[in-house]
C-alpha cells in the first residue's frame, strides 16, 4: 500500500516526533474530514511514514496536527443515500481532525492522509466544510473482470401475492432501494422486445414509470449494468388460479457471483435481500447460485443445461411449492411459517418475515443442511409440463390452482 510521505517543506510546517505541540497552539481551529468505508482503519498503513506518531495516532508539526480517530461501526440506515450508493457494503466511519493552524499545506496533507486511508479501507472521503465527496483512484463499486465464456450468478427471487410494486408510490420505494443499495440493477435499456428501445439515460425515471403503468402486465426486457446480469419483473393478471397453473407476482435479480469476491458485495447483498423482502412481503423468496450463463453483447442467456434446473425450482411466475434445493438463503412469509415451524425455529424473525441463510453465498452449501429438508407435503413436485399435468404439493395454502377448476 502506497501512503504519503509528508516531507518537510519551506512553509515552516515541519513534521516532528512526539512530544506533541503545545495545546495552546493547537486548540484554535478544527477542520474535519470523514471516511465511509467497507473495512476499518488499521494504523499499520502509516508505519514508517515520516511524522507519524503511533501512540497519538496523528501526524504533528509545531503549529498543527492531524488526528486519526478509531473507526466506528455504523448501521446502513445511518448512511446518507448519496454516500451509500457510491460503494457496496459501507460499514465503518473514520474521522480525521486537523487541529491548530488550518493552512493550505495542512489541508493538503489532511486530504492526502484521508485518501490513503480510503484506499486501504475501500472507502470514500467526505469533506463537510467544502461539501464534497471524493472516491480515490482505484476505489470503485465493481471492477469488471474479463468477460468469461460462461459464468455463474447469484439469483435473488421473491414470489408475492400482494400489490407491492403495482402502484407508482410503491415502485418509487423499490427504485429508491435499488438506487441506494444496488444501482447497477436500474435499467440501462428497457422495452417490450429485443433489443429494448428505451435508453434510461435519455428517458429518465418518469418515462420508466409511465412505461410500467402502461405495460406492467406484459413481458418486459430490462438490461442492467454489470455485475447485475438480469432483472426480471412479472405481474400476471389476474393473480392465482389460471388455465396453466397458479401464478404469482415475481421479482428476480441476478448478479454475477464473481462480485462476491470484491470489497463490500458479500456484505451488501444480504442487506439488500432483507430490505427488498421487507418491501415486497413475499410468500416465499430464495437466493441460489446458478451456473451456465453466457453473454451476447448486452444480453445474458442461460444455457440448456441450466434451464433443466427449473424442473427442480420454479418456472417464471408459476408458483409450484417450495423447492427441495433451498439454495443459499430463504425467506418465508406468514402462510409458510405456520406450515413449517421447524424452519421458523432455526431462522431470524424480522418484521414478521422468517430469514435463514448460509454463512457464505459463494459456497456450494445448501441451506437445507442448516434448517432441515422441506416437509414433503409442502415441497415442489417434479415438473410434469405446463397445465393440468403439473402436480402441486399436498398442502397448498393459496386456494384453487386452476381456473376454471374442472375444465
């Protein structure tokens, strides 16, 4: 890690070793900057740097000193949206105080020290005095790797029977959550066919809302930004029983699994998963790792061998019961909580939803190893085909599956 050397200069601000300057000289001015970061500050990055006083955790001259305070753990809700959207997984706040004479040289050295810390902790520098936010070179939300011929994704899915996202006000909340926690999921292009005709940078959010108002129940093509591979919104009309089977609203977001190896993503995606679950209030939702994805231009496609996995999971908006393979995480709504109490006993209850997760979403561990297998009476049955040839679980809490029921 390269850090500033803070050389002596001809301004009279000479960096010294302890003891620190006289308190009477230093107490005149305080000029502060803040670093919001994924990792906590480690003073070892300044070891051996001229003027660094490890005992005082500061750089010192005869007329000013820069004090680096210990990093504080912060909650996601305490981070302003403008800052939260810059980097995934921000978890720490580190404050630097410039005390004494706030000269131009002192301010430059403060900024240099702050940038060095931000690089080491994967963070951004906020200067309240100048109302600026700076992301140092080399620090970014996501650094794309060479496009692999085939790659895997982390698929986040929610099935719900309420009117979440049907109205504009509720969609505003959803888009606000995307912009704050997963801005890469906002559309680059969107439309009703390939390639999608609307460019979000040109049309803006109001047009996106109008488009959804007019086409919400139609198949929508949505190109996102890497590492988000796809966003799928499905709102059948009517919900529930149909000639082909039971239909549910569905939101599905797929992210390149390689993102989990980059700073902040492994922390941010579970946060986003829980917050979106709280907004959508699903009957069921899960997170699973799926391979066999390929790119063709801006579009992402699934290979035939991956499509075969749908026999064991779900098929678009057709809800067919809880999959035997639970994947990396599951959230249960009230209906299934009543029917699967063993899961609830091993989960965390938050705002009326039951959450359970593996420790590492990039691993191959299936959640069933932690919470037990799905009760047979609730489990999805192998896909037998669309329509009445498809069998449904013995215990089904959502009313008729087919409409008309006896046709």
